[in-house]
């Protein structure tokens, strides 16, 4: 009996009996999807090849030498270096070599390009991840270690690939650090050579400037001023010496004049005979010649104390000495001839000469000796004044030279200061690069001895015993759950679409009529039994087929696995 047409009557609330009736009416639609998805899940999960994951753990061994003593030449963080090494090791060329070496993906290589296999292997099969540990505070943090995992159908090949990748990481780390330290050392060496060349160039320019401006350099200013003061002191001293020598000369000339006046007075008091006077004059000439020789020798000795043999004054004095000696020798020869003539004429009568007063002659000789001594001293003073004048000229020339140096110092001060600053900058740069080069060479030696930061195999590549994929119980459970949920959804949809009255509760709810009794549905027993048998036959056949199919997939899995 259908509800009244044209009326919108809300459905009544369902109870447990209604849900049981719905399941009974649509049990085929509920169990059918469940059985289908179960079979599909089992078959698919056992046809899906196993994937084994092999894992290797590599730890980062810190630098063995304290960093306070030897600073590493590699300043890149370990995480960045691992990423860089991973980019190199997981490159297309390396993974292609790994695939060809171990014969990976033999079926896929016949139908897919190698680039797709490499990309899939890099993205989905290989996993490089840091290893975390628990600290004392309960906080997870990364430790200097990382793991390398590879997923493949063959567990032995998976282990070999992980071993290969781990060894490549260790070798790449050694190669990277060695290359980094070598490049750093070579770079610093080149820079130091360039700095040394710049320093040599600056020193050459500075040396050329110093040679060209020797004595006029700014840093020689104090020395020039001190030397100038010393020369001025010498000028004052020489001036005083010249003044004193001139005063002494004037005094000696005055004394000579006095002695000559006294000699004239003595000579007038006691005039001598003509012969005695002539003889005395000869003796005076001889004494004067001898005195001239002595004076010239004295002057020559004074000159030799100040000058060398090739000095012009020395050569002039030697010539004068030769002339004086020649004149003295001539007078001596003339005196000897006179004595011989006197001896020859000794028998001739001659008037006796008037004897000379010995005291008067001695006094005259003493006065003459004093005069000659004073004359010699005057000549020595003249020579001394001449020497002082020459020294004065030399010192004045030096004063003029140093004065010009002092006056011309500011002209090159800026250029000289710039050269000094360039030299200091070049020297500082060279010393700094030399120190850094020594540190880099020590770091390179440390890396050569493998005392720096290295990678060490902590846990070798594992040989997996159980596959990591697929997770069959989980997949089968999910597939069966999806099938059951799909069947329930289909049953619910059919129930929502069917608006017929199913039982007395529907009749009472929708017709509002009093029910006096109900007549059960009368069907042919043969037809009912036949329908049940067909249903049981169909479901039994489907169940057996499902069991056979699932059993076959399981058998296929274990047969192919062996």
C-alpha cells in the first residue's frame, strides 16, 4: 500500500530492527563490493613487488686537533657541505653509473628513458636524513651523523647500493676538504707572491727616492739640524782661532820692531871696522839663509800634518825648501873660497883690524836670533790662519749644503710620506698573508694526515630481512574497509530511493489507519527454494573464486620470491 499521493510525509526514525531489515534486504549489495575490493586488494598487494630498505649511518668525526691551535681552512657548515655532496653524488651521471653497475631496474630500462629512472631513484628511492638523538633536557636535536637509505626490490642490491653511496660520501668529503685546503693554500700563496712583488716595487721606489734626495729626507730633518748646529759651532770656533792667531801675529810683529830698534841702537853705539862689518854681513847672510831653510822646513812640517804629499801648498813648500837650501849652499861655498883667498894672502901686510867687542857681538846675535824666531812664528801663524780659512770655507760650504737640505725638505715630504705609507701597507698586507699562508699550510698538512673533520662509517649498510613495502595487512584492511563502506553506501542509496511500505510500522506511520491484522506474503515453496539455492550457489561460487584468486596471488608471490 503506497502513501497518499501529493502529500509530503517525513520518514519515520529507524530503529535496530529496521537496520537489520535493510541489511537483510540489501545483503548482496553490501557483501558484493566488500568481496570485490578484498579480492582486488589481496591480488594487488601480492602482485606488488616487495621493496627492501637498506640503511647505513655515517657520523661526522670532529677535528682531532684543537681549533685554538689549528684553524680549519674549510669554514662551510657541515649541513651545507652534506647538501653539496648530496647534489654531487645524486647527480645524473653518478646515479646512471650506479644503475648500470648494479643492473638496477632491468625491466624499466627497456621501456623508460634513463632520465626518468634517475629522477625516480633520486626522489623516491634514496633518502638522506640527519640522525637525531635525545638530549638530557628531553629535546631532540641533530647530532653529527646522517643516514643513507635506499629502497629496492632486491635486498642484496639495495645493500650494495647503500654501501656504494656511503663510500662515495666519505671519498667526496675527503676530496672536498683536500681540494678546499689546497685551493686556499694556493690562493694565499698567489696573493702573498703578489703582495711581495708590490712590497719590492714600493721599496725600490722608496730607495730610489732616498738615493735621489739623500740628506733632504723628512726623517733626516733632525740630523740635518744637529749637523747644522755643529757646523755653526765649528765656524764660531774657527773664527775665534783666526782672531787669536791674528792678535798673536800682531804682537810678534810689534816685538820684532822693538828688537830691530834695539839692534840698531846697539850697532850705533860701537861702530866696527869696514872689514869686520863686511865679514859680519857675510855671516849675517849665511845665518839668514840657514834661518830661511829652517823656516821653510818648519812650514813644510806643519803642512804635512794637515795635508797629503800631493797638496799644492805642500809641493810649493818643497820647492821653496830646495831653493833655500841651494842659496845656503852657495853662501857656504863663497865663504869657503873667501877663507882660501885670505890664507893665500896671509903674507901680505895688512893693517890690523880693530877687534870687535864680544859682548856687543853676542848681544847682536841674540837679538837677531829672537827676530828670526819671531819671524818663523809669524809665518807659522800665517800658515795656521790659512788653514783656518780653508777650514772655514769648507765648513761654510757644508753649512750652505745643509741649509739647502733643510729648506728643500717640505718639497718632497708629501711624496716621501706617501711612499712610507705605501710601504707600511704593503708590508702589513704581506705579513698578514704570510701568517694566513702558514695557517693554511698547517691546515693542509692536518687534512693530509686525516686529523681534520672526517666522515666515518658508524653503522654499515644493513641487509634487510623483511620488506618495508608494501604493508600488506594494512592495505588489505583498508581495501576491505573501503569495499564494506561502498556496499553500505549503495544499500543506503537504494533504501533512500525505495519508498514502498516495508512492514506494519510503515503502515501505521504513513496511513494513520488502525491495523486489525496482517496476511503474510504467500509464495510457491519451490520458487523460494530455487531462489535460495541459486543465491547460495552464486555466492558460494563467488567466494570460492575469490579464495582461489587470492590464494593464487599469494602462491605466485612466494614462488616468485623464492
